């Protein structure tokens, strides 16, 4: 992603060399994305249908959370907006008022994305924002290894030189500690001005050479391992990711055209590796395509993401578990930020200061959104009791308190997740407000009950007008060959 974006931005006027070794494996579990990935692909000029066909891609309308608040409960985090407000008071306050009067209709029933997802249907949103079919958004599921290969071909066509090799040493300049060159195992030396550390958890440059520390957030996000495996595609091809809570963590299901990606994220303090693999294998939708693979990690972030002439992107910068499919987005946003603050050879330190400031805020706000899922629940297993009772960041507590008291969403600048996202998860995790907006009781001329029922009817009818997810893929982007695909 970094090489492709830099090649596109510099228009072939800057030498770019990418060093990677086929002998070093990749994590390869980043198969679910969020809507901004569309903008990244569009900026590269990628054709969406060709991209989806080339990566085994499917479409994603949101995430279904199963058993998170308590066993037997489920909710949907939809992409896009809830239905347009029919009054000056937000729709969700009228919904809260109806709930207080005995209504059992879930909030998600007022989201076009859920109406389509529940029916297994998909199409691209309407361009006319007056139509309810414009109110949803979407992202992708795709094979991460195939996406990497897709972007490699894109980058090489634009002049990026790929060097096969393993870095064994990093040489620093004596006068300022900047990276001068990289030494490969065969003694080749690679010089450069700007170095992008995409070496994953090893963080060879930012941590190994520049010794920039890491802040662990495991006291808030205690899951530290995952086992992953692919399985055969079932009869269904749902246009959404599923996350199911387990006694010591959670399990994802990501449907691709050629396989379904699965993983079990868990806390090793409460569950052994073999037990975690057994839980995963016992809960697949189809036949396993291999043996489960173990990944170890620690939630947290680098103290400096840009140091001297090195910028860490991806896992080298930090890790937040893929509960809301943010890993690939954080690569994308880091690249966008780097391009906005792109240095010359003088490397004005103010650029790094601003880059680090914004990146830190992004990590912390996404972190808080993930913590919300763990903290607001009523499960009784040891992990869940711990996360429910643990002290949480002050900014998150303030958001929860404000919503619990008044049903309002407190917005902050530079947040990835917007009001509709927070609303979906707060309600889904059963953080119930004590009051709805008082003006909802003073708008006597508004027949909210009738309006809400009408919205549900329109959404259901609109969903039925869409093709099924499988029909859409067969018509526009069916993958004919998937050479190089693999199970994670």
C-alpha cells in the first residue's frame, strides 16, 4: 500500500525501492475493511470490479456482533447513516421515547445497511441523496495476500523497484542519528533519504535501530493472541462481517468468494492455545482448509511513529485488534498523513511533531471505541468480568456518561468513528440512556410512531429491490482465477 501510494503521488519522479523477503511470513488476517478503503483505491485509479475479482473480494455493509452484551443477544453496526431525521430532533431520541413506551423494535431496523444485510442483498448506493438507498455505505472483504500482489504489480508498473532480501543491519549517520542505509544478508547496502518501516511487529527500523518505545494498552485490551484458519465457503454469502463473543475472547467470520476467513482472538491468561484452536475449529461454517495458525500480539502504540527520517506504518507503528476492522484503514490513514506532511531532505522536525500528534489521537480514539465493546456488557466469564470492572480512559467514560444520562453523542475532532458508529455500538451494547431529548415531548404535531413505522416499511421494500449479494458479484466481479490465494 505504501509503495503504490507513493508511486502514484510522486508520478514517477522519485526513486522508490521496496525491500521484502519471501522467506518472511506476513500476518495476513486483514481481510475486512471499513468504507474509507474505497477512497484509497479510487485515488490509485483502481477499477472496483477488477479489484474485487482479482482479490476474491466481497462487499461489507457492517459488522454483526453476536453474544457480546450477553449470550443470545446480537446487534448490527451498520455502515452509513441511520434513516434521515423526520424532525429537528434526532430520530434516535424518538426511538428512545417509543422504547420507553414499550416498543421492542431495535434501532438497527432504521438503517438501510442492516435492511440489506439482513436480506443478504447488495448494490452500490444511489447517487441521489434524497433516496433512502443513498443512506448506506460499504467496504470490502478481500484476500490480503492477493491485495498485496495486486498493489505490487501496480507499484512496479509505476517504477517501484522491488528488492528481494532480508535486512540484517541498519546504519545510522553519526552526526544526527538519521538512517543512512540498510544492509542486506548478502552484504548489499541500500541507501535512501526517507525510510518507511513496514516490517510488522519486528519494527526493525523504528524500534530496532532508532529504539523508539512502545506503550502497551493490554490493561484495557487484554487479548494477546489469535488463531486463524480458512474454511470452505458455505451456501450463504453474507454481505457483512460477523464477530461472535467467546468465553475468553471473540471469533470473526469473513466471507470471501473462494474461502471464508476465520479467527479466534483471545487472552492467553484465560485460555490455552490448543483450547483456542479447538474453539475455532468447532465453530466454522465449512470444512477447514488447513491447520490453525497462531499469532501473538500486544495492543498498544509506538511512542513516536515518525522519528528522524523514518516513518513506521502498519504493525510497526502499533496494534489494535481487528474488532472493528481498522488495521488496513490505519495503514491508509498513515499514508495519507505522510503525503500531506511529506518532507524534503531538510526534514523539518515540525512535520514529525504534527504527524505524531495526529497519529496518536487516531490510535487513542480507535482504542477507546474498541474498549467500549469490552466494557459495556454483562457476561460472567473471568475475562468479561475483568473488562467490565476495569477503570477505562477518562475520555471514554465521559462519552458513556453523557449518553447514559441524556442519549447524546459527544463528538471529538479527528475521530474515525462518527456519531452514527458510536450510537450503533452504545445501543447495541445496551448502554441505555436515562432520558430522551426533552424536546421530543414538546413536538406534539409530530406523529413519531407513524413516521418510524413508515421508515421501516420503506427500508424493507428498498432492500427487496436489490440483487442478492451473490447475484451482484456474479454479474460484476466474479473471480475467475485466484492463483496465489492461500488460507491465513
